[in-house]
């Protein structure tokens, strides 16, 4: 079995869905499991719905209609007859979605979030699966929530590998094309959970691991993994080969082309990961596998924007020692702030963090009781793997550097933008 993952950008409109069909025609679709994300920026649009829902805002209805309109347009573009079953099925999903909004009583933000955002993937896969059949490629739609089993840590659920393995084994012997949702799972009570934003790559890896798949291919709007994000760096070059270890490092530092959790399960079973262009599917792209660390060996640039540089110092000039540091980390963990850099001196301690869940001000309130707290919001963290003098100059040119850190292979700089 091969696992293919098509992300939001690849199915952002009707042309994108047609292109998925073209890609399958070109590269083959026997014994393939397609993992598909929500279309385009649907997850962001659903986050807007959630915001209006909790704010009890009058804009709620307009936000819901927006999501409906977007998908209906794609349906109309793809399917000529309006009587096609897909219209009915997509309407059913929207009916469930609106029913949830009317009837939900839970005040738990993360729970509600997962129940709502999941409709993006349920609808996109319904459309993609029907469209493949419409063009003559028969496929079976799977509700991923029956396969990927998790705990109830909504918005960032942890996979229960034993249960997931058991469930996925059931489809192992079937030789056909499957279409399923990325990003989603379900908890013990059957409620929908999600694996964290951009988590569909991880779903592909979960299936690959449990099915002992031959390979995973993630289809992207770029030629493969490059030595820098081409959105921010001119002259980015394609990397042909990356080892698992190097890819884990790149993803960890924020190369958003691969979700960081994706690589460990693949590395454990040495399943190769290909990152390829959905525009030119026959090109080789990047292979992440056992073997050379990086080919060609180039400095790799990673930028993470919207970070916060938080600095703590002791109020009475006492040292910041193990016990303070462990307390600070326990709080960072509790408030789900992801740490991307650490620096400390005798009486001060700085971390660069990402506030994914809007908890930062709460944390500052607590820390201020014990420490002198200062912070810079909206800073950028640049990481260069395999840096040289030239790479260092490029990064720091015309920027106000707040922190610089260097190890043998990695340079990190926090700058004011
Ligand atoms: P998906 O549609 O699968 O969600 P993403 O938008 O998450 O795709 O990932 C593709 C994007 O990742 C590219 O458009 C590119 O801007 C960005 N990207 C970041 N770092 C890299 C890199 N090192 N190489 C290639 N693309 C990168
Ligand atoms: N649709 C989800 C998101 O936008 C998951 C994914 O695309 O990987 O975060
Ligand atoms: Mg994505």
C-alpha cells in the first residue's frame, strides 16, 4: 500500500480536485490510500465560525454561509448534474454542522473546536471521493474517526497506537483506492478530536506505520523540500535527499513543509517519505529516507514569525536555578506554549515561544508574581542548519538582533521584524 496526502492547497478549488484525478492517472492509484485535508483555507474559515459562535456574534450566520458557498461553488464546477448524490451528502454534513451549532451545550472551547473544524475534512473527502468515481476511478470513503483513535486532549490529541493499529489492520487486506480525512481522530466516547493544526501529514504517517506501507507521498505546491521557504527566500534550492534525522531537525525548527510529528513513525519502520509537486507529479521531488543527511549539502534557512521573546529575571538578584526553571517549564507546558529557543544567565532566563492557544497573557500574570517579566511580541526566529559565514550575514542583514545562539550545526537568531 502507498499513502498519498493531498493538503488544502492541492484541493483549494475545482481545478485542484481535477488535478488530483490527473495526478492519480499519471502515477497510478492501485492500493493507494488518499489522506485529504480541508479545502484551501477552510480550517481558518471554520475557526472564524467558532470565534463568532463563542462571542455570540451576529456574524455567525454569515460565516457559516461563507463556508457553504465556497464548497457549493466547487461542487457546481465539478459535477454537471445537480441531482448527483454528492450534493445530498455534502448537504447532510452541513445539516449536521448546523445542528451541532444549535444544540451544543458544552462550554469546552477545545471540544467544540474539534467538533466544528472536522466538517472541513469530512466535506472535502466526500467531494474528492465522489469526483474520483465520477471520472471512473472507484474509491471507498472511510471515516477516519473509526481508525485513528486518540485520547480526549482536544485540539492536540495523542494517538492511542494500540487501538489505532487494531482498527487500521482491518483495511490492510483490501486492494483498492481509499479516501479518508487527515487531521481527525476520535476519543473513547466517539467524539471527534484533532491532531493539531496542519496535522494531516501526521495522519498519513499513522496509516503508513500501521499498514507497513511501501511509502508516503505528500503532494505540495512546491517542487519538494527546499533549503528555504520559497515564499520568503529568493533562490531557494530543491533538496533531493534528506535523512530522517535531518528532516526531523528541519521540521522541529519550523520548516512548515512537513508537520514535525510525521517523521518519527516513518523513521521507526524506515518507510520513505516523498515530497512532490502536484503540478509536476512525475518529477522526483525530495526523498526523506535512510541515507545521506542532505543532498545537496546546503545551508537550510527556516523562519518562524509571530514568536514572543519572554525574559524573566529574579526580583531580588537571586540566581535562576533548577527549581525556578522547572517551575517555569511546568507553566509553559500547562499553557501549551511551544518553546523554540532557550537562553539563560545567572539571574535571567529567556525563551522564545509560540502562543498557539492564546494563553500568553494568563501566563504572564502568574509569572509576574515571582519574576520581573519583560517580553517582545511579534519577533521572528531564524534558524540556519549547516550555516556558514555567508548564511549568517544574509540572515542578520538590516535586522535588530535580540538573541543569537550557535551550535556546531545550527545558528538561531531572534530578530525584531
Ligand atoms: P498543504 O497544502 O499540504 O497544507 P502547506 O501549505 O502546509 O501545504 O505546505 C506547503 C508550503 O510550505 C509551501 O507553499 C511553502 O511556502 C512552505 N514551505 C516552508 N518551508 C519550506 C521548505 N523548506 N521547502 C518547501 N516549502 C516550504
Ligand atoms: N485542515 C487542517 C489545517 O488546516 C489540517 C491540515 O491541513 O493538515 O490545519
Ligand atoms: Mg498545510
